[in-house]
C-alpha cells in the first residue's frame, strides 16, 4: 500500500515548501522534489493545492449518553464525517457517571469506538473522587495511554466536581504527568440563574445564554487557573468562549503559567442572537455549553488565536436531533446540550481565518493540528509532515467553493450550525494511515479501520515545571533551640 502525493505545496506548522511526499505502510517515507513512484503506487495529484497534516479535533463526544438521551453521531459516522472534512484524528471523552469505576467507563467507551474509521484517543473525565479513582488514573496513564483528565465545573447534580475534588485530581495529574483539563463554568451560578429564569417565566432556549453569562465562565476559568498555579501543574481549558475566560488565560500565560486554551469553530463565528429566534427548533439546535456569545466576544477569540494565547481549535461535536432537543420544549434546562461541527471545522477556519488574513498557512496548521498533537503529546507522530510520521494528510484545494448544509453534510444530525455558509477552500483528498479515504467528495472508509492512539505522559511542560518546583519549594527556617532556664 503506497501513495505518492505529487506537485503540491507542503505546509507544516513551521514552513511552506514545494515537495512530493511518498507514503508506505501508513507512514511518511520520503519528502522531496521529483520523487519516483514505485510501480503500483497510487498517485495523488496535488498540483495547485496545499498538503498539510490531517486535522486533529481534540474535543468530540460521539454517541455520548447525556441529559437523558444519547448523541446520534456514533464513532463510525462521526469519524467518517471528520475525514470528509480533513480531520484525521479525534480525541473524545470517557465520562464516567458519578460512582462508576473509571476503568469500567473506559472499557465501555473503547468498545463503542471500535467502529471508528479514523484514529482516535480518549481524555477521561473525573466526575467523582475516592482512592479507587486515584488508583485508576494511575492505571489509565501507565497502561492505557491516557494522558489527560477532564473536570466539569458545571452540570450541578450530575457530573460537576467540587473544588476539593478538582484539587485532589489536579495533584494526581501532576504526579502522573497528565494534563488537567476543565470545562470552565461555575455550576452553582448556572443553577441559581436557571432557577431565576424559570421563576420569571423564561422557559425557552433564550433562558440558556441568560443563565450562563460570560462572568460564569470567567470565574470558573480563573478558579481553575489559580488552582493549577497553586498545585504547579499545567492546565488546558476546553471551549474558551468569551473575553472573560480568554483574559484569564492570557494573564496567566503572561505570568509564565503553563495554561492552554481551546476555542470552538462555532464560538468564533456564531453569536447569541440564535437563541432569540422565534422558531423553537432553530434556537434549541444551538443550545450548547458554554453558549454562543454576543458578537464582540468573537473578535476577541480570533485575536486570542492570532496572538497564540489560544492554541487549539475544536468542535465539541455532540449531536442531538430535533426530537431529542424537544425534551426541553417547556423547560430550556432539559434541552440536551450539544451541537455539531467535526466535518466543518477545517473549512470554516480556513475560510474565515486564512482567507481573511487572520491566520497564516502555518498558523492554520498549528491551530488545527500541530498544537493539539504537542499539548497531548502525540507529536511528531501526529500533527506533522515528517519522515516517520503517520501518513495522516489532507490535500487542500484553496479554490474549491461550496455551501455548508445539513442536506449534504456527512454528519448524522438534522441541523448544521453553519447552514448556508459559503466557504472557499476544502479538502480534495484526505489520507488516513496512508490510504486515500476521501476523494472528490466520496468517502471510502472501512468500519473499524481507526486505531486507538496511546498518548504518553509527561509532555515537555512537566520538565520545566519540575525544575520550577524544585527551585521554589517551601522552605523552613532553622532557629536556635530555646535557651534553658
Ligand atoms: O454542550 C456541550 N458542550 N455538550 C457536551 C458536554 C460538554 O460540556 O462538553
Ligand atoms: Zn501525591
Ligand atoms: Zn464542555
Ligand atoms: Zn464537550
């Protein structure tokens, strides 16, 4: 099985150059000009196109059981849709119920994911705490290739963690060399505001953003950041959606703290007016947490990406269709939270980022692939075009123009938050494990071909933190003994 990608312009996170790429047995074997194809090799003509590392979406929820239902997009349809959009790896989440052993939940999710068509990994959520959770975190990192743990600071009476649990878990993350991550919204404030809304007769989807204002996110982001600072461990904040949490991330980074921020394609482009639409189905389809924000936040999020204070882009792909969203017809707090995007992220980022002069080609590669690979410690195997790397590659046609629509997308959901958006620039070919799995609009995928990718612990940030910790460790003062009477 071999492929020669010929005549394209290779774009990595660092450089841009004209080159052919030869892939064999699922890995990149040679990069250079005028490479010869061995007989039988498939030739991919990349003339006039960019050849980039396949996208990594570090935040998806395929077939998530959530809020009394299960997300419609499963690992088969979801990873296929990802490949159609140029994303060759997802990092999904194992989310144990409170009291559910982490290893049980982990094996359940591994089973569900076996039908994946692209490579995948898992973050594991810490939703409760005792000695067995701490022990299982050790097993997951040492034996199962999990190197990140998620903490929901929202969803009170469900999966929300207390500060005490978060501290215990952050401490354990540091010991294990695993990245602590948080969904930053103050769940107590959200709960209070939700009750206020309902009391005041605000039962529709407009109650969703009004009960989760940016301050709620800013407070939680700041609390998580300060907690990580005190515990001297790196922190990754998922779906930074507003100025308030971006400011917290930015300030921490300026202080030298190892804090990373993720932004969702949806938060960069959609504003909160969607929730005030008179059509319930339309408004409910946009219910996700954190909610879409007033327009001025989007400008700040783009600036965050441009400045490097936000490092990754994701989607939080979590699909619920209209009949599922209808569960919250009379009470917005019962609308299952989640929207789609895994197929659209790359094109939307390209169109609104690169085509608008907000992102360079190399920055595009960084924020769609390389940075996630580095933070979650699978670089250079993933997120790079280099000899020995996995042949997960997207051939990108900057001239292709199309209109995003639920009628034509591959995602298993009846709605698309980017409906009607015309984008210029899309994948002509997606290559996964050295095979062309998407070409000229056609998917050619094999159920189960996706592999579980183990991720080693102790990324480079832990080395630096260890030195800092040694240099700043608590000290005591030696005093002479009390003089005898
Ligand atoms: O609304 C969302 N984001 N649903 C999925 C769960 C989460 O908060 O990530
Ligand atoms: Zn310890
Ligand atoms: Zn979340
Ligand atoms: Zn999520």
